[in-house]
């Protein structure tokens, strides 16, 4: 279960990082649709992992792996960094830290109701 949660987190971190940069521009304002879609994908994967394993702590492991993956990809190596300091990158990186506890709480709530 732990290996599956970490693998799902790394995979979602990679896919979300490749997706987060897409934006819809309305004049000079960027709407980070890719980052929002990546966060929805992360929440879905985390909820699946939590319900599959019947343990809400695996959601936290999955989110931590995704955050570590995205954090490593955001490091600027010379002139190259996959996550820039723009609205899309900010929503993606900080959104992982917000979505993970919410998904863990949701999976805990669903699992608790199932045990009654």
C-alpha cells in the first residue's frame, strides 16, 4: 500500500507538473486552468488511493510524494526549471499543500461512515 501511494504521488506530481502551465489569458490576466486541472487530478488520485487502501494516511503519503516531486522539479537548474514563479506555478505548488489534507479528511469521513 505504501509503495502504491508513493508511486501514485510521484506519477501525479509528474503529470500535474506537465499540465500546470496551461493558462487561459483574458487580456493581461492569466487564469491557471492547467493548475486547477492538475489539482483536481491530484485530489482524485489521492481519494482513490485512500479508499482503495482503506486508510486515510496513504493519502498523506501520496500528497507528500507529489509535493516532493513538484518541489524537485521547481528547482532552478541554471536557466531551466519546470515550475516557474508565475500564477500557474504558485497555484500548483501551494495547491498541493491545500488539496492533500482536504482529500485525507474526505477519505477519512467516507471510510468512517462505511464502518458504521
